[in-house]
C-alpha cells in the first residue's frame, strides 16, 4: 500500500524574516507592554525619514501626533489582546512640516520561543487623505453653488421674495395636504394702485425701489406660517395655510393698512394721496378646492376692489353676496 505524502504549503516554508524585509509597507515589531520598537524593516525609513536602527528603542507612540496619543494607545491595547488584525487610521507627527496619515494593521504575533510581540503594519495614506480633503472641499463648494442656484431659481431678484414658480409649488403642497386631512387654506392677492402713474412720474428706478420696499414689508410682517411671493409686475400674493375666509380677510386688512400708512417716497403725489394696494381674498373650499380655482377667485375679488375705489380688501365670499 502506498502511503499518502503529507504536503507542506509554501506559507509554512516561507521565512518571516524574508517577508519582513521585502514588504513595501512599513512593519514594526513592538514590545507588548511598552510599545517600544524592537525591530523595524527598511520601509520605515521612507515613512519616518529615519533608518531602522535610529528608531529602535523608541516607542511607537513617540511618532504619533500628540492630539491622537490617547486614541492610538487605546487601539494598541485592544490589538495586543487579539490574534486577528485590528485596523485603524492615525496621524503621525509632521515630517518636514507635512501632515502624515497612516493606515494601521496591528495584531499579536507569537514567536518561535513562545513569547509574543505586537506586529504593526502601516501604510502611508497621506495622499489619499489629501485627495479626500480636496474632494470634500469640492463637494462643499458644489453644494453651496447648488443652494445658490436653487435660491436664484425660486427667489424674485428685485424683491427677494419667493417667485411665482416657488409659490405655485408651495401651493400644490398645501393643496395636497388639504386633501389628506382636510384643511382650509387661503390666498391673498395684492395689486399696487396706480403704479403706472408712480413709474411715469418718478421713473422706473423709483418704481423698482417701491416694489423692493413693499416686498420687504410683506416679508418682515408675515407670520411664520404665511408664504409671501411676488406674483408678477406689481402684484404680490400670500398663501395662508390652515386659515379660512375670515382669518384671511383680517390678515389682508392688516397688510393693506400697513402699506397705506408707510412713508413711501412721493406717496402724497399719488392719485389717492398715498401708496396703496387693492386686495382680493379667497379660501378653499369656499372658492373652490383646486389651486387654480382659488387663485381665480382671489383675482376676481381683487378686481372688485379695483373697480370699487381701490385701497380696499374684498373677499370672494362677500363679493358673491353683493
């Protein structure tokens, strides 16, 4: 009978010393208690700028950045209790004023005499960290630019209020919410009275400043839940979530009086002797359930205010009763 031959794997025949010296990664063998460097391979010189014989006798922690000494010591204490690698990243003391980051693979290593050392294999990842920082800075800048683009696409440039695009999107959200629960919501439409007269008399620059100031007044005096926007030209709009007709009428009157009493330049030269707005109010579901119906109703109420003397507030419900 032919006996099977027991084969020995190449790894069993390999010399650790040969592997230790040939590795491109830096390898340190440390005393398990003091972390003193007992031996280091040639690759350590590329990492630390010192020959192996110059670093032997020092502790591994001597080369760690002071801010990370506590964390590095904790990781090494964990690593020496394990026979499988513990991986972590640390920062070393600057070399030639350059930051130095390494990836560490640490575990206990049993020697042929029965004693144990702590084997620490390190890889320089400074370039990867620098690339990561550049990428993070790029991503932060990209995020910032995207936020600015989003703001530009949803903000009226002149008044800094929400533009009509953002208003319609917000109105759609409120409409969807009102269908689920259900809830009321109201729309207030403002139109500057005799704005053409103001522009023709004092110039478009003064007209723009008037619109800018009006937008500021609406923004500064809006409740947290109100959503003011420039609707177009000299028209402005406010969405009032969870507010019915009576509440919206009171809110609209508050804004109308605020504008009427504000000391706008050249206000006394306007046909009414003041800068004023005509206002229309409509609420859901009284004026319709879908957004377009409510906007149309508010617009009808606004023109009722225009046709009946200007500088007044009309709700769609009261207009229907007349």
